[in-house]
């Protein structure tokens, strides 16, 4: 079993390292943007020649790269590693994860540049231009499709609770982002309706994506570290 687990870890090593390294870089950028936003909030006249560093733009960039740079890259790495272990299967074509991850990170970087240039959408947590979201959706779909194929190839009969949470997150984000994109950007209605959809997207991203991924990691790692099995699924 130890040999098989080591082979599984080797099969997902490069994708997981790629996503964790990208997450670390984005986290550093997010911290710098957050510090800059706080300085601009305290002194709006700071660096007057650098108009792209206005507080609204820097604050939006800070949150967006924290979410889509650090948060999603960490989530991708955790989901790939955990699902491979939980399903006891080696990843087939692991570099497909990296290709899709590069597309994701390039589009996030382009979205950041657009926000700095004043071409953001102004929609909370969706400040990137409207064209970026379908591309992010396709990159995510490629990663999610590979993960779901891994789940279908599982060699274990029973699924651990962490796999439930990962599958929840896996299918929740495409539903959330495309619904929000349609009702906010593609076919916008009344402003009040757009604001409601925006808040629905924000809460859904927290409670149906990030929290399930966190619960998946916790449910797997805590029993491993403590040496005690899950007491009760309920």
C-alpha cells in the first residue's frame, strides 16, 4: 500500500507543485497590493503620478488575485492530490493539468492588468473584464474534467467524506460563475437584479467552493495526523 501511495504521489507531483508555486507567487502579489491599498486609503495623495494605483483599483486587484490567484491555485493543488489518494489511482496525462493551469493564470494576470488600466467591470469579486470569464470557465472545465475522470476510475468501493466535498466544489463553481456571467454581463437586467446575483455569487463562492475544499483537506489530514479515524460522518 505504501508503494502504491508513493506511485500515486509521484503521478501528481508536478501539477501539485505547479499550482502551489503559482499560489505562493499570487499570495505575495496580493499582500503587496493589500499593503499598497492600505497606504492609499491612509493618504489618497500618495504617488499622484501613478494614477493606476488609485485605491479602488488596487483594492480590487488585491481581492481578485487573493481569490483567483492564490485561492484557486491552492484549491486545484489540494483537489488533485487528495482525489488521487482517495480514489487510489495515478493521474493520467498529468501535464494537462499544468497546461490548463497556465491558461488560468495567464487570464488572471491579464485581468489584473485590465483592472489597473481602468478597464475592469466594477462588479465585486468579478472585476475582470467580461471576456475573461468564459476563458477561465474553459480552463477550469479542463481541470475539473480530468479530476472527475480520476474519480470515475477509482479503485475503491466506498468514497471518503473528503471526496464528497471535492465533488461539491468541482461542480459548484461552473454553475456559479456562468450563471453570474449570464445575468450580470451577457444578458443584464435591472441593476437590483444584478446586485442580487452578484451577492449570490460571492456567498456561493465561499460556501460552495472554498469551504468544501477546506473541509475536504481537514477531514483527510486531521485523522491522518491524529491517528484517529473519523468518529462519525454525521
